[in-house]
C-alpha cells in the first residue's frame, strides 16, 4: 500500500501545574486559540478546545505521522511559552506533567464534542479529580499519579 490512511479522533485532557486555577475565564479564548494554532502546526485539525480554570479538554484529528505524546508535548510547551511571553495571565503559567488521551469513534464524536462544550456546567457538580478518575475507569486505565 503506497499511502497510509486514517481518521483517528483524540480526546485529550490535561491540567495546569498543581491544578491551580490559572486559566482566567476572560482570557481562556486567547489560550485556546494559541493551543489550536499549535495543534494545526502539527497537522491536527481541532474540533473543540474547552475547559475550566484548572484543566482543558481538546478534541482533534491525529496526524498519523506524529505520536500523540509528541503532539501534546508540543501544544503544551508552545502554549505555555506564549502565555508567559505575552503576559496573558498574571502568574507564571505551567501545565502539569502528563495527560490523558482517548480515541473517539465517529459514532461517539458528537457526544464527546457536547461533553467538552459543556465543561463549565459539568464542573459545577464534579471536580477535575473526580472527572479524571471517572474517565480513567471508563477507559479501563490506571491512574499512576
């Protein structure tokens, strides 16, 4: 086969360092735009990025030539650099080490999109830690934090 084909959606989640509430609501669109630019620079179209002050969710198409970990490391590194370089928030900004990533089937795409879109409403009832543990269990993984 001369060419490789694939359409793999990834739902990725990661938090700010020490889960500090650093993403100010009035600045989040700037941060999400920076992240989207970096995803696109990696050849990964984004369906949605959203979150709350201490973490973000993203839904993007995987570039088959780049490992998920490399894509997310790049997005996190470049976005935190730009956030600090442009003084977007009042404090030094850093992402927590690590992330969670899950593949999303085409049939579940809209459900995951709505889940990410409604993060603020969702987190009125559940903390990030509770959500993260639920996602880990749902996908049959172990949390090694």
